[in-house]
């Protein structure tokens, strides 16, 4: 089948009242949020897909912050360069994403799976697309790829998905 170059792994909701936001999205999803694994930012998360996609609610740092979808990529710097050449503007410069010392179970499971776990899950950046929509990109450490089912852990698109897409693309080209 086909594996995408970038994979949706996270939808983040910045909030001035994380309690209200987690209650709101918890009601929408039908499940409570758990405290996130980042010590530097007040954050909460909820898995929303068996494909490794999480929804997070984090404290808002700036009034300009908006709900942002994050895509896992293999090379953050190369992806930033490519997207800037296509009209993207860097909104948040690349920075590390810390992993909490509280993440004991996560660290133990990653270690059992043969991964070395440091202080981060990877590095991220946020861009504005040509229409000024926020787009997040993240390059995960190997241990985090497992959690988010990214990179070598990503599931390929099904044959049916690829065939349906190719059929739609063909029909558009013929019209």
C-alpha cells in the first residue's frame, strides 16, 4: 500500500481555561482527559484514534494561538525549508518538546521495547500556510514514534483507500 510522507498525530487546543476546555472536549469525545507528559506546559491529552492520534488541551500563551494540527515528519528542518519555499511562514521556531519526569510508565514501556528515552519526545515548529492557517510539524524521537504510530510504526493506507483516491484523482483529471 502507501505510506504518507507526513502523518497527522496531534490536534492541540490552546486554552486560557484548561479545565473548561477539557470538560468541553471531554463531553464531545465522551471521555475525560489525562494530564499530559510535558512539565513545561500545563497540558492534558486524550487518544482519539487507534492510528496514534491524540487531542491535547494546553495553556494558551498568546491570543493569536489557534487550534493546530501537528504532523509527524522524518526531518523537521528539511520540511520547514520545503514548506517555506511553498509559501509557509514560520510562526513558532523549532524547539524541543519535553517529556515529564512523571512519565514513569511510558519510560518503562519504551525501555522494555528497546528504546532509550531522554528528556524530550522530539522537536516541533508551527507554520502559517499560504492562507494563514496554523500547521504544526514535529520530528519525534524514536521512542515517541511508537506511541504516535509514526515513522516505521505508521500503518499504511489500505488498498481500498489508495484505489478510491486514485479513482477520484483520475476522474478529476478527465473532467
